[in-house]
């Protein structure tokens, strides 16, 4: 009989206790809450207690490694953190768990927004911890000039260093700013606050509906009228299906607040994979080139065998979102690269050169042909001028040439897309310390030589 994958059974009592701690923290960490509330949630996540409770509720081991003869058994980092947190404060921890039961849903936001300012006002170590966390890492995904947290002063200093001929690596170390191969400036934000989670199972969503109903209306969810049920269900479902539910990442949402609401799903799979999709509308301009394009929908789907790899996948896809937001070089898919049914790659490439000569120097076709022959000491490939007529000009022609060029090895061409290389660099730099980030020049994290990168234009068409 074939093996079947079934959901891991969950202890009802331990599961409820885990939910009483984790569900309020999920709500408090939402970008709609105050910065202090988000900081408080991140602080409590950092204790390791929420994740440890969730593991215990499913009967998961609190140790990593195979154990046994020749194996290794080590306490998980979050377990160690939880024990170190609880050991000196066993009684206060019990009080905190009791209070957590009172802070689910909207009540959680009101409680945190009332208590956290009081802690900040009193000062001392608790206030310092919350202040540091709510501000995020002061050191360094890659962001651009449209980010709310873009450091303009550092960027201006980088430009001065660049103009004076300072080595790009040294300029990066001094300013945390660099110029990407696509010509645009980048800075880097820390991923220390990033935590990935799978979609909540239906039974957990049902418990959240009931908790929210009890705390907001004093009744079980099933006893509410249909209008109120729909209101609570929409609020819970909208939160559960958004990126900030699958990826808690305060620094990212401070830089680009609207990313938190992008539709997202995250599921278990033995093979890590992700996809970022857009729904666009546009008009067609001269030369069949899309104009006035705008994005009307975005969605991330991700799969991974564990939460650490899920975090890696989500960071990769989040970088693609930023690439579109900042008009950076973009990613794509192997399906784009295919041979033209009529024209050879060489003919398309020569047609693209002739097109640039005609438009750049205001030449007619005969003059452009003569200029081409002087430049390359040969005649254009057969079919080049026909391609100008039938394929199009400008970006459309460039895209057709690049697509044909990569058709012999579409997967390799896809991996060489500048946006894909950058997104993989984000994954390779995951969990670096601030010092390691500054010591490692971002382009050194690229796994494809710069001269082999393939770029994408603002319309998503790939050009070299």
C-alpha cells in the first residue's frame, strides 16, 4: 500500500495553550498595529516560548539531530531561548500566559497599545529592549530609493565616493550602498526579524474565529448573527492569506508597508519552490509595445520542507516584488526562452542592431545597412530586415532576440536573469550578521558572472 501523508495529531489542551500565546502575537505583529506593539510581539517571539509551545502541542522533539550511535542531539535554539527566559521568572511567566489569553484579536492590540507605552515611559531595561526591537536593526532583501527607510544621506555619500574613484567595495563598507549591474543604487536591510510560517490549518482558523468572537462580542462564533460572522471571518481570512502572516518581517514592512497585504499562501512540500505572479492591465502603443501598464493584483505561492527553507523562499519572492516596485532588473521563467518560428537568432540580433542605428542616428534602412557593414565588416544576416517589419522594433525586438538566444538552454538562461541572480543572492546572505554583510560586497554573492547576466525591461520583456 502506498504511503500516505497525514496531518500530525495535536494535543487539544496544549494546542489551546499554544494558541492563547501565539494568536495574539500574530495579531500584534501585524503592520496595522503600532510600532511598539509590533516590537513587543517580536520581543516575545524572540524568547523562543511561542515556537516551543507550538512544537510541544504537536509532540515535536525539542532537540535537533538524529541522535543515537554516531548521531548528534542538540537542543533547538528556540528551546534554549525559552528555557533561559522562563528559568528565572517561572511565576511571572505563568502570569504572562494568563494575560495572553486576554489579548487575542482586537483586544490584543488594545492591550499592547495601552501597556507598551507605559513600559516605555517607565524606562529601564524593558523599555530599552522594546525600543531597540521596534526600531529594528541599525545595520543593514535589497531595497531602493522608493523605500521609506532608504538612507538618503548614505546614498549621497556613496555618490561622492563613486565620483572620486573610490573602489566600490570600500564605498559599500563605508555607506552600506552599492550600484547594481543594472545601474541602480541598492541598500540592504537586516533579515534578523524575519520569521516564516506555514498557512494555518482549518482547525486553527476556527479557533481564532471563536476567540475573536468571544473577546469582541462575548459569544461563541456560532452564536453570532450572519452579518457579524461575515465581518469576523473577513478580518481573520484577510490576515491569514496575506504575506505578513506567512512572513513576519518588520524591517521589510517598514520599508514597503503595502507589501504586508500581498496575497500569499505557504504550504509544506519536500521540494522548496516559490512563485510571484502579477495581474496587469495596459494599453498598446506604437510598435505593439505595452504602455500605461499597472499592476492590479499580486500573489506569492511558496512551498518548503521546513520553516527555515520557507523563509529562504519567501525572501527570494519578496525581492522580486521589490524589483518591480523599484524598476530593478527582474526575474522571469524558463518558459520565456524559445526559438522564433521564422527568424534565426542571428537575424533577430542583427535586426535589433539595425533598429538602434536607424533610431539613434535617424538613418533610413539603406544608410543603416551601410553603417552596419562598416562597423562589423560583414552584411546583416538574411532575414534581418524582414524581422524589423514582422517582429517589431525597440524592446519588442530586443526581447525576441534574447528569447531566441536562450532557447538552446532555457533553464540556464532563466537562472542568468539578473533579477533571479539577485534574489538568490538574498537567500545566500540570509542570517548574516551586520558585520558579515558589510564585509561581503553584495555582487560577490552573485552565483553568475556579471558579464553573463540577462536583464529584463520595465515591461517584463527580457533583454540582454
